[in-house]
C-alpha cells in the first residue's frame, strides 16, 4: 500500500515537469534572444512623464514651424516687399514727425495698397557730394566746400560718402569711405575750370552710388546724392529723359543746391531764360527722386541747407507694403504717397515716384539699361 502511494506521487511530479517543459517558448532563428531591458526606476518613470519634456518637444516643434515660416517670410521679403523712404512736411515746409501707419495712403499705378508698417528707423547713409567746379562756380567754391565739410562732420558710425566734381565731364575724387579725414582731404583737391556737364555728372554718380554703396554687412542703406551747381547745363552728352530713367532705376534720392542768378530770369526775348530753365530742371530732378531742391539767395545760407539735408536724410519714415500687382514683369510701377490732413493743416509727402518690379528671373532691369548707357 505504501508502495502504491509513492508511485502515485512520483507520477504526478513527472507529469508536472513534462507540462512545464511544454510551456517554455521555443527559440528559433527568426526570434533572436533580446537583451534584457533595464527596469525603469520610479524616478525614471516620473521623468518620462514630466510635462517639461512635453513642453520642450512642443517648443522644438514650434521652433521648426517658426523657422519654416521665417524662411517663407524672407523669400517674400526679398521678392515682393516695397520700402519707401518718405519725408512729410506741412504747408510751411516744416517736418512732421508724429505720424502713424493709419495716416499714410499709398497708391501704386493708381490702386490703393495696404500699408504693412510705418517706422522712423535710422539706417546708415550712403551719399555722394557732387560739386560743380566749372568756371562759373569759381567765386562760390570755398563756401560750397565749407558746407560739404559740415555734411562730413555730421556723419555717424556706419555712414559712408564719396566726393565727385564735374566740369565738362564728371570725375571721382574720392570713392566711398567712412573715413572723414579722407573725405575732407578730397575737398581740398577741388579746383574750378571749364564748362558744365550737369546731367552727365548726375547719371554717372547715381549709377556709382547704386553699384558701390556698401551692402556687405547686409544692412539696408539710404542712398542720396547732394549736387551743388549753378544749374547752367552746357556740355552733357545725355538728355534729361535719360537722367530721369537712371534715377528711377538706381533709387537714389537727389538733393540739389542751385545757385541761380534770378536777375537773369526775365532777360530772354525768346521763351524762358537759361536761369529759369536751370531752376525748373533742378526742381524736376529732385522731385522725381523723392529729394529736394534748394535755391539759396546768398552763400550765407549754405550751412543751414547742409544741416537741413542731413536732417531730412536722418528723419525719414519708412513705409512698407506688398503690392497687389504680383507680376514679375520688370515694368515700372508709379507710386504716390498721400497723408491724411491734420485738422486744417495739409501735409505733403516727398517720396520717389515709382520703382521697377523684378522680372521673372528675379532681376531688375538696371544692368541692361546701364549697359546701353555705356556704364
């Protein structure tokens, strides 16, 4: 009897061992053994669910999206955004500095545009002092160079300027530099002689300002020419129409100081006198470029004019908009800026009259036009 009981126990144990062996999973070639994974401690489990990690991931995703958006914005900025430098004065020619975006109205080809932003940012200046040194300017040269010295003294870090003189043809005396001493020394090299090629000088220096203005640091620059002359055009090979076209292409503001002999304005028996024609020419050139013309009655006005030009260039509004005409056809688009009146005051905006759109390759027509002009 005890023998049967022992046999039964052994049989049960053997059966259990057999069933246990069957329950062990078989390891095949297609199911390689995985290395043991470390257990997560309670701290690890807590860290994996830390909301800071989730926020970090969200921030990373947001940054990626922002970077993509910024890239898109950069492309749009480079191709479409129009920036206008605008001076605003009242009827007494006093500057107005307290305007906001809603005070500005911009029309492109007579179609109203949505103004994106209006700022009064101060950007570095790239300007040229273009001085008439023809024989007729001999008595005025010292005062003119003194005024040019005043302009140089008002240069700020990041500004650059060049000096050019013109007689029967234009001559570059000092190329673009930020060194005030070099500019002042260049003024000492000026001398008077010969005839006057005013239009040749403007077209040559406008092209030079557009091509050579420092853009290596990626900063936007306000380009301007300060032309001082008696305006008696005699020797130029180009016509006024070509100069106007160059000003449109180069987007250079022209500030003209004209020493016009008003006593001669009424002395012609055949149409307009040469002095009146000179005054009208200088006014048109300045207006079309968004600049300004000054006609001093005496040499003692030159220091004040120099200070006013420097102030005008520093204190301009920058009006930006995306044009409704999105075509890339290289055409010229006319632009007009108007200011909402302030009470009984009528406000006047001075800005360039238009710009050239880029063509389908993203290029401006400037290079081709300059090649035709021989530059």
